[in-house]
């Protein structure tokens, strides 16, 4: 049987790989505005989690208890992360938006000692630096600064906000680990975000919805429900700053999926960056867990 902390790292790594499918599913949808894609992704993801709770007779886990306000905060942060990230994609590019989103480990590493009383050691700092360099090599932002118009600064600001909010989601979930399971956190976060995006439910016709039904259902099951539950469950046993570094596997998996499914090219720089990100994940996974008591 795997030690809890190692199981947590495996759950987070698996979730990161599944999150890497998000861009693939977005490209596979047709004739749908972005808000509608997000809404139906969340809808089918929430249905999947609800069925899981019902079949396993774990509905009692969803009962709000202590720290209810932080459950609301978790959902609001997730909604904000989605909005700012996709806004950055629209006004810059997918690559630069992903890079800015994955500045989250910087915020988590800097803020976790203040908010969660987690110490920063040399291994965490080393893994963070190695992984960030890896992300830069994978994304290659230096090739994207050539034809920049006046909308770039807006997209850049949104991308920086998405990274900050993504880090805030990790910190909030880690804080809630003593009060709610990862699955319960995922269910509440999906529900709150779904309500926020509910106006987009009527933005498409029934025919467009049916044409995209298979893609949307898989979108809700894999990189939404399953990935979110795995990630938040893994945070029960892994320090927030280390979890955010392991989650950097997402851009690597996104590159691999794009190559396999969409035939997008893979460069030496991407391979080198992927190797560095994996090295960072290995460094933090070898660290023994430290239980932190909330004050």
C-alpha cells in the first residue's frame, strides 16, 4: 500500500496530465461560444461527481460545516481563474497565457509560509526554479513578442491575474483539507462556478449542443470532474507549494496531447523543458510530508 504522501503526489500528477486535455477538447468543440463551452463542461462534470457521491453513499460529505465561507471563496476563485485565463488567451496567445497561468507556483511558494505556515526549504526553491525554467522552454515565449498590438497589455494583466488566482485556489483548498474532503471541495467549486456561468446555458441552439454532446460529456468527465477531484484529494497529503510544482506537468502533457491528437510539432526545446519539469516534480515528491496545524 502506498504511503499517503506518495499517493497524493500520484493523484496530483495524474490530475495535471488530465488538465492537459483542456485545450484539445476546446479545439474539438464547434460553433460554441467560450462561455457555453465552460458552462456545459462544468455541468457534466458536476453530474459525474453527484453520481459518484450517490453510488458511494457519501452525500453526507457535501453537508456544509465549518469554514463555509472558504468553500464559496474556492468556487469564486475557480471562476475567476477561468475568466482571466481565457481572457488572456483571447488578447495574447495560448502559449503566453499558459506561461502566465503557471506563475502560480511562485505565488504559492511565497504566500504559503504566511497563509499556511508552511516553511520554504532549499529543495522546494530548487524544484520551483527548475520547473519554471522548464515551462519557459516548453512554451517558448521569446517567439511571441514580435507583433504585439495595444491589446497585449490587457491580456498580459489578465494572465498575471489568472496565475495569482490559480495559486489562490491551491492555497484555499490546502487550508480546507482539515474540514472537507477533496471530492467535496471539487463538487462545491464546480457548483458555484456553474452558477456563475449559467447565463451562457441558453447561448446555443439544441442542434449545436447535440452536435457537441460527446465531446462535452468527455470534457466534463476527464479534465473537469476526475482531474479536479484527484487534484484536490492529493492536496490532502501534499504541501501546497509542492503540489503547485507537480501540477506543472500540465503544460508538458498538453504539448504531448497536441502532438498525438492534433499533429502539432514537438521541438527539442519542448523536450528539454519537459525533462526539467519532471525533475522538479521528482525533487518535491521525495520530500517527507510535514503536517501543518492551522492556528
